[in-house]
């Protein structure tokens, strides 16, 4: 694939981001204000920022729109609205666990029977309203409910990552599932539920993206004493090899999908822009491990040692190189 192909794909993504930014101005921001007034509460500045800059912007314009382009379709207004609403529900759902300290039964009721739940906190009011709307409007309700259950179940299990004695095998299982259910449920907000073959692809995409999140959340996780595959790793060279092998498996699964060859190639490139970013960071961790002669105790290091500056010209160049390197063209038979 030539350089101009990548420029063309980048232009498509940029156009989607512009569309979503405009949608956020006309719908998302007014709706957040409406929720605050209706339920006499406030989205914290950091939380509102995550909704407007990541969950309600990046996920919809980058992930959901890419699903639709893979299918040779365009994200509809209703699909955009549902995906954007779930972008509010994602961080608000964390508050139900971390701030409101709701018991599991209450959270399950909000998830599966929101109309019968008696909300008493701002977050629970917001979660109840949005989940009730989604359950009424998603075209494939059973698929959405199944995905919701997956998100809820793994959210409960992530508590284990605060325990120092947790095994790496358990961290890996939680990490992969957490990432998978996160990308799957956004797909199930769309008009077309994911096929079994597509679910396999989404599992790999999500697991890689969760690893990426943990890579760039290294400082935050160390600060909060959350144990991840990143801050417990003792061999980043091997970690990189395993990461690339998982990317290759993801690519193979994407190219095996029953869609147009060009659309699969475009989808693969877009998905790998995030994985390439993670590889740049892993290279930095490899150098850090060399510096400390093979043994890193992240809890003893400073914040600057854990931050990867992706705005550095050298890292930007490496990022582009990795995108090209890890995204082969689709096989002729695909």
C-alpha cells in the first residue's frame, strides 16, 4: 500500500472527527447541561473532558464509523446518537462503583431494569436515563443486553487488580476481556449486531487497545496501586514480540472477514494506528529496562519516567513507520 493510500484514509478519519465535533456542539454539550440541571448535579471537569474528548468524540468517530465503513455503509444519525450516549455512560458507570459505592445488585438493576430502579445520586440518575433510552432504541436488544452483561461482569472483576498477589495470568485474562467487551458494546449500539466472526475480530482489537490504555495510563495505575501487565512486566522485549504476534493475528482475522478487500485494508490500517502508538511506548520501556539493568520497580520511579511524549518528532516518525510495518496488504484471495 502506497503513502497516498494512508493519507486518504487519514482524511476520512479526520472528516469523521469534524462531523462528530459538530454533533457534540449541537447535541452532546446541551444534553450534558440538561442532565446537570434536571438532576441537580455536576460532571466533574476531568470527567466532562473525557466524555467530550474521548468517549463522546474519539470512540464514535474513530471506532464506530470504522465499523460502518468496513461494511460499506455510513454511520447514521441515530447510530451516532446511541454511541455518543454510551460515551457518557462509560465514565458515569465507573462512578457508580468508585464514588457512589453502589452494591452489585443496584448496578445490575440499572443495567437490566433501569425503569424500576430508584435513583438517589446524580450518577445513578444519569445512568438510569441513558440505559433506559438505549434499551428502548437499540435494534438488536438481546445483543446489546449480552454486551452490557459482559461490561458489568468484568467491571466487578477488575477489583482484583488492586491486590498485590494477583497472578499475571489473571491480569492477562481480565485485561483482554475488559478491552474486548468495551469495543463490542459500542458495536452493539449500531443498527447491525456483530456476527460471530466479527466478535472474534473485536476481541483481538479490544484486547490490544486495553493493553494500549494500560501503557499510557502507567503513571495513573502505579499511583492508584492498580496492577497491570505493563507495570508488572519483567521483559519488555518479549512483551513486544507477544504484542506484535497478537497484532498479526488481528490482521489475519480482519482479512478473513466477508467484506470488500479495500474496506478490510482500510479498517486494518485505522485499527493499527493505535497499536503502532503502543509500540512506540513499548520501545521506550525497553530502553528504560536497559537503563536499570533489567529490573524496573515503577513504584520507585518518577512520573517523567512513565510518560511517553507522543508529540516528539522522533516518536511521531516512529509511529508512522510502525503503522506501515504492522499493516500488510490484504492477501489476494481475501
